[in-house]
C-alpha cells in the first residue's frame, strides 16, 4: 500500500523499478484506518486530508508511468518536489471557512447580478445556517447534512416550496465554492428535495388540549406544559417566550396586555391576553419558565403521551428524493410549533376572520395562514352551501 503511519505522521511509499522511496506527507492523524489506509471519518477535516492523500497517490502513479515509459528512475529530490507542489494548496485544517461566512461573501460578490429580493434570500439562508450550525464547514456539508437542513426548515413550519428554494440556494453556494478551489464532499449532489404540501397538523381543542391541561405531571413537566399552553392561548412563537420578563406585561382599563419582540416581523408587538393566558402568566408572577427549544420538544411529546394522545396519524416526510408516509402515535408529531398552529386552528373554528388572523400571526401571505389551519376544498364547499342555500 502506498501509505503507512509512522508515529502519527503519514508516510508515502513509492516503489519504482525495484527501488522504494519513502516521503513524509506532513499530514498527521490520531485516527488512521489500517484497512483503507486513510484517515477515519471521526477526525476533523478527514475528508480534505484524505482528498490530499488521493492526489499524492495519483501523482505517484504518474511518476511511475513516466519512469516506465521513458526508462529512467527518478531521484528522491524529484519525487519530493512533485509531492510538495501538491501540498502547497492550503487545507481546511490550516484555514477554516465556515459556510455561513461564505454565504455572506457570496452575497456581496453577487450584488451587481442579483435582485434585491434574491440577495435578501441569502441573508436569510446565512442566518438559518449560522443559527443551527455555526461551525459548519464545506467538508461537513454532505447529503446527510442536506437532509438535516431540510428537516430543520420543515420543523420550523416553512412551506415545502420555500424549503426547496433554500436547498437550491445552498447548492448554488456550494458550486460557487467548488469553482473557487474549496474542496467539497461530492455526496451533497445526491440529495434531492421534492416540493410537496404537508398536511396541516394541530391539536383538537376539545380533546387534545383538554387532556394536556388535565393530566397530572411532575413539577418539571408542568412548567413545560404551561409554556406550551401559554402559546396555544396567544399564538406566540417558541423563541419569543424566552425574551419575556415581568416588564413585558401591563394592564390598561382592566385589560391585560403583553408587549414583546416579533422575531420574524422584527418589530415590537402588543397583544391583549385572554383569561387563560393571563392565569398562566400570573401563576409564575409574570416570569415564565425558560427552557431550550430542543428540551421542550422532547418534554411536550412525553407530556402528550402521558395525556393519552396516542391515536394513529399519518406522518409524511422527505428522505432524499423520496416522499415517505408512516403511521405513528399522534403525540410523536407534536413539537413546540404545534401550539401556534393549534391557536390558529381554534381562531378559525370559532369563526374568526382569516385576514385578521393572518395579520395577528404576522404572515406575509394569507396562503401561509390557510396552510396553518388546514383549510381544504371540502370546508370551502361547506361554507359555500351555508351561505348560498
């Protein structure tokens, strides 16, 4: 084999016409795979280091072919110089480029050729990546990450056509990076995303919400339940809850109000609290419990299971280029965002105006609001018959 590990430095071994040359590559590792003669995937920057080993091996083969065809044996100095010329390209271990930084650089370079709206999309894309994967490099950006990225966007309630657009944008950035000499894991190209409309998911107010409200829980679970129910009663996003303190609450003319920063709308928003929401806020002296979104997602499923929300439901998801459906217990479908959707559905079921709901939720399009509440053709037809019978 052309490579072996000496201490922790990788040595390139080249045999030409009965003579063996050994050259240090200068590449070090603590995770050498003796079977593949490459660096194991558990090591940072393994992909780029292995890519460099591949290039060294290819150069060694070219030297052997040249030696055989021309009938001469190269010197050790000649081989070292050829290998050195390959190693002059910086690796990610020497210069780390984070993907979110590159996206912003890409945006700046494309200012002259892209519309303002398109440029704004890349700001959003950079924020998405930095928010969840601040240390992501191009060596990490493979087909598995692409799947995780799509799943993350879908869990944040983005429509699948919006997710599809973001997938196209990240691929454009990766192609640009490859043209500029950054080594890329080619498996990212294998990921395909088919845009579909996911069925609306929300909790039934008279059964599911009631069960969650009435189930007996531990103190830790009770705090999570109250956070979830507070958003069911207000329509707030999960991320907006952790910013609150008692200073955000006020009273005016016997009515209770909450003023907070609308994350997506990027403005202060003031809402009137209904009695159910006010009772929860008052219970905690207007300092609601804090918890990470990840932990709340875990807890709310357990709470819903305790509450007996186990009816079978169909879950549709993407897996690469395929759209898969499976039957799972209902509680497994519940996430932090289900509270906001359930609020929207309750508004609609109580006869609330959709345009006003859309404005209240801060949606840029009523189409998004319709997807929230699961408005379908049968309900529209029922309404038509009611109005024109």
